[in-house]
C-alpha cells in the first residue's frame, strides 16, 4: 500500500530531524602578514656546477644575503658569504667553473647596478665571518648589463656599460678574477645597439638594434661590418634565443607578419636568411612562453606556454620520463627546473601551486631520487589559503578579457568586498599560481580580481596592440567591466569595491578613482604615474632605445594630438573628480616613476581640501625591497582597505615596523613640487 501524502511528509520531517546540521563554514584566522611578506626563510637555491655545494638566499642580520653549504650538509650548517645589511640581495649566479658567485646590487633602489664577485670557499680575513666581496665594476651613476657568460672562458663575463653615454651601453669583456675590462664594441646613438648574441663557442654572431622609428633589426656581426638580416616593425617582436647545436642557425621567437598573431619559434639562418617554423601553441591560444635548451646536447628539452595553467611540451623523452616521475611525487603542483650541475645529472627544482607557496627539491637523474631541500615559507597555514580560478569576461567593446579570481575562503561568494589588483607594465601579465598579495587580501575577506587587460603580453599581438594609446580608455574599461562582471554574477558588493596596484597598476588605480569615480570606494596607488606627460619626459636615459615605442604605444607628447590625448588620460587632470579615499605610496629614488608623479596627485587633492594619505620611503625605488618598509606599507594599506571596504585587518606589528611606518608617513601639508617637475 502506498503511503499517504501526510505519512510521506512525516517521514521527511523525521529524517531531517535525525540528520546532523551542516557544519558552519567560517573564515580561517588572520594570517600574519609577516608570514606572507617577510623575507623567506630560504630562497633562490642553486647547486654548484660541480655538484658539491648548494647556495641560497637567507637573512643575515635581518637582510637577505647569500649563503652556502656542502651538498650533504644540513642547511643549519650553512655559512653566509655576503653581508649587506642595508639592501637585500635578490638574485645571483655561479660562474661556469664554480669558482665565484656573482651578484648585482644598486643603492637605495636607483637601479644603477654594479656587479660583485665573491669566492665562496675563501677563508675570511681575521676578525671577519665573510669572504671579501669585490665590486668588479665599481662605478657610480652607471647601470651595468650582463650580456653573456662564456663557456670557453670561465673567468670572464660580457657586460654593457653606459659610463661613456648614459643612453647606450658599450660592450666589454670583463675578467672576473681582477675586474679588468676590455672594450669589444663601442655603442652610440647612431648604432643604437640594445643587445648582443654569442654562439656556443662564444663567438659574437648577432646584435639587436632599436631604430629611431620604433622598428628593430637583427644584425649579423661580420668581420668588418654589421649586416641587417631581419627586421620587425614597432608592433611586432623578434629576438634570438640561442644557436642550434651546429652553430649555424639560430632559434628565434617572432610574430613578424600580418598573418601571424601568436608568437612562434623559428630556426633562422643568418647567412641564407631562410627560416623554418619549429612550433607555435598547439592549442592556438597564447604566445610561445619558454624554450628550455640543454647546455650539453644544445637541443631543446621542452617548450612551454602560459595559459590558464602552464603547459609543457617535451622534446627530450628521457627528461619527460623524469618529469613524470617527479609529478607523481608532487601532484597538483607546477614544477620548474631552476639550476643544474654542468653534467646535468643533478637538478634543483621548485614545486608550487595557488594554495602552496612552494618547496624546493634536488633530483638525481642517475638514481631518480627526489630529495626535499626546503620550503621558503614553511609556517604559512596552507589549509587556510584560497584557490585561484581562471575566468574571462567581455569588455566594453566585446573583447574577451582573461583574468584570475581569488575568493576568500570560508565566505559565501556573494556580495563580497572586492579589491581589483591590476598588474604593472602594462606590457606584462598575471598568471596562475601562488600570489602573496592575492592570498593576503583574500584572507582579509576580499574577492581579488587580477585582470589581464588589453596590452597584456602573452595573448598575441592583436590583444597587445589593442591597448595602443588606450591608457585610461579601453584598457581601463577592461578593468571596469571586470568589476561589472563580478557585480552581475552577485559576487561583488557594488558599494565596496577597491583598486590597488603598483607601477602601471598604480596608474590604473589613479585612473579608476579619477575617471570612474562612482565605481570605487577607495584606491591604493603604489609608485603609480599621475601625469603621463611628466612620466614620458622623465624616463631614464638608458631607456632611450624605447622612447619612440612609448610614444607610439602610449601617445606622443611632442605632437598636439598626442599631448592632448595624454593630458586627457592623466589622472592628475581629473583629480577634481576623485571622491574615493586614496592612499599613495612612493619610493623616493624611483628612476622609472619619479617621486614627482605621486607628489603631484597628493598636492592636487590637498589643494581641493580632499583627504589623501601618503607614504614615501627615502631608501626605496620602483617598489619596496627592504622588508621593514614593505611591512610598514602593507600594515597601512590593509588598515586603509578595512576602513573603507569593511574587510579584516591585523592590528599588531613589530615595534620596528611601527617606528618605520611613522617615519615614512608624510604630512601632506609639507609636500612641495619644484616648478620644473610640473612641465
């Protein structure tokens, strides 16, 4: 007999009563910003060419420096070999014979880099714990470029120096053991050389030239002259990667040609000028990413493409087999090879994911043994991190915009406060993976949108060139329409939208609050330009080769039309429309976006009686490198965002951070601008 409707209803009620209530999902605890942003405990691990040592970066007396240990020693037995207590050392490399470690360093973020050498096995002088660090270039006001590290002469390095002409770098061969330099090629405004290419025998074979019209040439280096062999226009790219194993043809990445959109890998013969297409994205979605070539076989090990996730296409089957073994042990991560021994039997590699800041391992290709080395940030509670999701949406003109969205863990994705975080560049891109800023903001309760607006790289030249002359216009629409997408999807609370970013992301922040004042409740501009005219007039001398490209892609301040466009696109000239709260952050020594850019917008808001907060670090440049400065800035930013968007924030900070925050917080009534800086 069938149960009556009433009986069925009773059964349902009884069953429901017997079930346990669903567990309440709650936000994870606040993650201390020190865990997310302080100097990693260990980073930058590299194995020495002979496989006897591992070097890495670790704080020494509070500042990141280079350390070294024997391969079979514990990391606790390592010894520091540098001792910079003012500015962190962020990168370095071994010479090919393993005798020296080289690194570059500037002063206070001015980007005038010198090259230093240290013998890691040298016994320190009496009374010191650190071997002698020699400044090989020892120049002031000069930016040193590294062009090549020769295979045939391990005591040498090819460098560029702009000590004679600030705009153009001459080519030198420098002896590492003594610092002695030999001039190879002089450069000038007539030559306009921006790079040199050597073959596997360290013979100088090719040069790159930036022409005054924005086009670029690849030149063959003959005995008596430089011969033009390949030209790309200002809206194309073409650059050599490495010679093939016969030293005859050169691998090049290029998107030259009206019918070519995505960049591809070709083999080009500098003598016959014949070219052969090797590969482009098999899925026809993104540009060529990386080409990984063996120093031993001189053949390609793999190519990769950065899409919604990184895709690898293997050419060397033995490496592919090893990679598959590694992936079995490290599932759900992206694996990157970082350094190897000269014989390529030992490899250092890193494995990370969106919810994993990563681990570093040593892989022995002979025994197939994978050995854990360290975690850069071992104390981050990875279970509390938020997933990053690839999304896309349409902009104002229907163009599809790829982006990444990080939602706060433990909160229903409805009516959330949002922080839009545009990347810098703008000729760069965001990708999937662990991102400290995204995790920081998501943990505070915000949905974080990272849009790859038009002019972002990696999506083909049509997408890149769609951003030409569109600062503040269609490029900004791509960001604004991302906000509209989140509102339409019910994810965003339209009254609690913030925008935050650095460099171009700082410009987008200022443009967002100035040009779309009803969209944002607040903004945080980090080294962001406010006046595109003064920005273009103050670019560093060593960017002279790219000046015309800036004028073509952004707007030419030397023409009436270009000047009018740039003035309209400058947030400074719409400062009277700003009604969102604004925090401005600047490095006093920034050579790319001068301090005047931030001063101008702060003064404009002050003069109209609009409140603005201002932070200036006197010992920083284009972004903050010193952890104490960075931590002070972040403490201020998260409190600012919480005040205006309603997210959580961490009240506590170390005494030295609190002191530093007080030191770098500017009384806006004292900000002054020199007359020359407004032109």
